[in-house]
C-alpha cells in the first residue's frame, strides 16, 4: 500500500470517523457522524441543509459503519 502514491483518483485509506464526517457503506444510506454516533440523513434536502458536499462523503466498510452506534440528528 505504501508503494501507491496519493494523488488524483487515489483515495486515502479510511482511518476513523470523526464528528462532522459524512460517511456511507455499501448501501444507499448516508450518515453524519455526531458525538461518535452514525446519524442517518433522511433526504437530499437535509444533506444540503446540513451544509454537506457529495464529494466529501467518505466510503467506509459496512463493518466500520455498523460498529458506530446509532444516533439522531
């Protein structure tokens, strides 16, 4: 992995979700990390209202997503 240079088109390895991150697993749902919990974003309108950007959504494994406790926005 260290032999692959970071740059355009290369995604940095996922480390840990932090407050304010928008994340998604393999499903359609997108979640905001708030207080260490995954909070489902119920609509594109809510996503926009929260000031999030689609290009900043972090893809994480389903296991990592499920490891985060559920929370509410």
